[in-house]
C-alpha cells in the first residue's frame, strides 16, 4: 500500500499548486429545497436523504476546476446519525462509508464526461475530518471552548471511528480541518501519524484573527507544534500542508507570514481555504455580513507559499473557477 500511495503522490505533486473545492454545504443548499445551515447534521444529513444532490454538489466543483474535493463528512458521526436520523450504529457507519462512495461516484462521472481515464489520480478525494466541536452543534469549533473539558486521548478515540471508516472506504487522504485549538490538532495529527502509517493528510486551523486560533492560542506556535510532530517521525512526505480554513480571507496573509517567520529555514507546505469574511451566527444558524471575492487574495497567499488554495463556507463553484483560472495563468512548471 505504501508503494501505491507514493506513486500517486509523485503523479499529483508535480502539479505545483492544487485548487481545492469551495464550501460543500453552501453549494449543497442550492441543490436541495430543505435548509442546510443550522441542521445538527449540517450537510451530512443529505448523504441519507438526497444522495443525488450530494453527487451533483461534488460535480459542481469538479466541473469548475477543483483538483481536490472533500467528502461530505465534516459534521458526520455515528452518534449524530443515531441521534438525529434514528438509525442503528451499524447504519451510521454505513452512512459515513456512503459519503465517500458518493464522492467517488462524482469523480467517476466527471472523468467519464471529460474523457479521462477512470483511474486518474486527480481529482483527489480527501476525507473531511471536522473538529469535535462541530458535532456538538453549538458553534464551539469557532471557540475551542471544549479544550479544557476533554483530554488528548479522548479526542483521539473520538476521531478514530470516522477516520477509519473513511480510510476503509478508499479516500486518497485526510483533511483534518477547522481545528480550533492546539490540543485537538496535536491529538488528531498524532493519531494519523502513529496509527495510519501510509496516509497523507493536511492540518487546517480555525483562526479568530491575524495571529490567534479560535481558542486564543498562537497559530504559529500551534502550527509549528504539528510540524515538529511530523518532523520527529520523519513523515514530511505524508504532510500535504498546514494552514487554515473557514477564516476571514483578510486574516490569511498575516497568519501565513507569522508561520513562515516562526519556521525559520524550514519550508512548511501550506494550505488555505478561507470563507468570504462573513460571520456565522450560531444562535440564528446562518451567515451574516457581506463577503469578499476570495480570488483577489489568492496571489498573495501563493506568494507567501501556499500550495493548496480554495474555499470554505460561502465560496461557490464560480469562485473556484476564478481561482482555477488564476492558478492556470501562472504557468508554473513542475
């Protein structure tokens, strides 16, 4: 298995800048009649109730140039499916598998439509591994206020189930994302590094401003802590990137710069997929404020060193297409 993963890595890593999809649930909301934001399962409910819309949402991003799509598992948990869908634990496991299979079906349909080989490495399908706070359904992924109420070992055990289901279903790697505190980032990174030896992944933080995580901790220090975990295990070739997601795009450049300064001579691969700069109101279950065009920030992110760029909440296929056009226009050779 290690050999196959390395061969795939060689194929797609020659494409110097990869474009990630946008906000899955934001686009999903355009493909269904029910409200998505504010649901305790968020978009994950639709793996069970409207799988055709899930496939279409993936296709919307693939058809607009995404190199990477994420499974619709950000807010998935066996416990959540049991509680909110009334299914058994076994059925809850199958729903997480199904989410991976829906992304794979979208990739198959897309490659067939463009006349490409069905075993093509790109687009990549990464398992979306959202934070513990997302499944609490109280907005705590934007505060990290559970960090002093749970241990690192408890976080590892909680993340283990979904990670193992996604890997067994055949994802190409893992997006450990929207992590609001250093404790959870270390927990899930250690779990992946030490338990799943051939799996590639990125670690992406939720940040409240230009220097701090949602928890108030230093982004640069937390990111460096993850980098040291990777270095200590000589696993640099498994790391797709460290960065941030679902943050205000105006925060990104200062955050990236703080990391490059703290890293010194180390060249840490970086990943960025921001939102539009709007604010999520957890009480109202909706986004408020006015947003920015994410593409206008992308040149600076790439200049600083980001090699995977894309969007998160409220970033739509049309935005991904603009990012795709910009990246293609750079004419960066492998």
